C-alpha cells in the first residue's frame, strides 16, 4: 500500500501528534521540520500570517517535493498597533 507523505511546517511535535491522531484511519505519513534539518531556517518576511504560511509552504515544497501544510498564527495586541 502506498503511503502519502505530508510535511507539517512546524517543529511543534504536539501539532504533529494532533494531525496523526485526526487522520489515524488514513494512510498518511506526517513529517515535521524536525525530519528535515537540512532545510535550515526559512525567512518569513511576509506582511501577513497568510503570506508567511505561503512562503514557508513554498520553500518546503521546493526543497522536498512533498505536500506541505503550513500555518502562521500569533497574538496581535490592538493597544500595540496589532504587533505581537
């Protein structure tokens, strides 16, 4: 049986565990950035969370040729001009 591989663009092993649990009945091998130390740091210089997720996903795909799931989220504080 062929197993699909998806890279979760994170070093957070809890996030990876959650995906593995959610898709336990599927034939998917979830990898994280920890599986690809040769990728190094990806510069996320977008102007939004969406742009940064796209930058991260494209960079990982170009280097691994694997499907990638990326997100970028954070806390914005209105009193600090929506800065983290």
